[in-house]
C-alpha cells in the first residue's frame, strides 16, 4: 500500500506532513498514519484503506481523518444505570 507524503488539512487548507515512517514490511490496511498540519498544527491520524474498495474511493484521506476525530469526540451510547 502507498500512503501520501502529505495531505491537505481540511481545517485550514495548509499541507499536513506525514509523521509516521513506513514499516519495514510496508503499509498494511488498517495501519494508522499520523500527519501534522503545518498551518494549524493539528494532528491527523488516518487509517490505511484498500484503495480498490469502491466504498472508499470517493472520500478523501482528510475526510477520513475528520470522521475518526469526530468518532473519538462523540462518546458511544452509554448504558442506562
Ligand atoms: Zn490545519
């Protein structure tokens, strides 16, 4: 799998450079790749996806990062106590 050296930050439009180095065996689907924005200094953690998957072809890496961040901020349903 190939991952981009940099992405465009969806918050400020600046370039976000990759922090993570490729593993010796190469990137695998499901690996986390960290980026640091040169503009707003936000960190983006992306998941390597199968680019052949038609379901993932239309959304960008940045959109994927956003969805990850949102899912972390939003706590899952709490069981009633
Ligand atoms: Zn930014």
